[in-house]
């Protein structure tokens, strides 16, 4: 029995559109990379491009969980001595969200000409609009990649955490921001439980909270800026 290999006429490419608002970057990237490669099709062949086209909108509203906004870095080298440049991933996501998504998704594709051909089927846009209406892209629901708040580590979890079910995050809760468990615990310890309460505080008030240092404050401001929010400013 011979192995089936799809011919060019057997590959039918569809168009999908994904709304990235509130979706976690890594989870979103893994699902999109699967579609670009064609792994969702029965004719998937590793050495051929059998994937579909994917259009991502609202790229600026994608979410980073934990402390990735400050701890995860993007590296670039000029090729000359001392030419290494680093930038926090949260800053790249604020300045160039399209590039952040392309980098993440491209890293999950083959590192060769085949991977570059697959990545050419990806279209990323910062806002909700895209110019591909003529291709009639179908909405692709990826709700399982949505952020559900940070996972508590064993150090921060209470003694009953292993036996009790986690409580669902309330609407407007700071858990929706996706902050690191340590930072969220410090903010909650200061009596702040909602996003409205948080943005009503000024920068000195936040820095005065126990456990909030310069690095944690930078993480907080980066996450808030990614959601078009900011702390209160006293003029």
C-alpha cells in the first residue's frame, strides 16, 4: 500500500479570521501555527504546505500571562561587537504587536523555506479592521486560549488550595489583568480587588504597597498600558 501524498490540486485553502482581544499570546500562536501548517486537515503532510490563511485582528489587545511582559526579552544583534539589543516582550507588544505575533507564531513553524512560505499566509493587524473581506474569511473561535487569570504557585497558594476548587474570577477583578501571582497577591493585600480600584490609585500609592518594587511596578504599568489603562495622575 503506497503512502498518500497530496498533489497541488488536492489542497484547498480556506481563510480564517481570529479576534485576538483577550487571548493569551502563546496559546493563540500554537493554534494559529497548527492551521498555517495544515495539521487540522486529514491530508497533512510534514514536507508540504497544506495549511490555510489566517487573519488576526486586534493584535494590540493580546495578553501576556505571569511576568512575561518584563522577564521575557526579545534579542537582536547587529553582527558587530557590542551590538546586542534587548527589549522586554511587553514593550514590543505595545510598540509593534504585529511583529510580536509574527515572531511568536513563526517560532512554531519549520525553520526553512517551507516555514517562511507558511508564515506568508498569516496577516496580522493592530486594530479590528482588515482588508481581506473579498476572501470572505470565516470567524475562528479560540475561546479556550483566553486568559483566565494567573495560576497561583505552591508558595502563594493557601493550605487548602490542593483540595478546594478555584473560585472563578469576578467581572472587573484584577485577576483579569493576568499579573504575576506575587504582584497580584501584593495588590490584594493592600485592599485592592478590582481594576477600577487599582487605576484610582496613584503611582506613589502603588509603590507604597508591601511587596511592590520597581520591577513589579514596571510589570503593572506595562500590563495596564496594554489594556489602554493607567494609574491616577495627580496634577
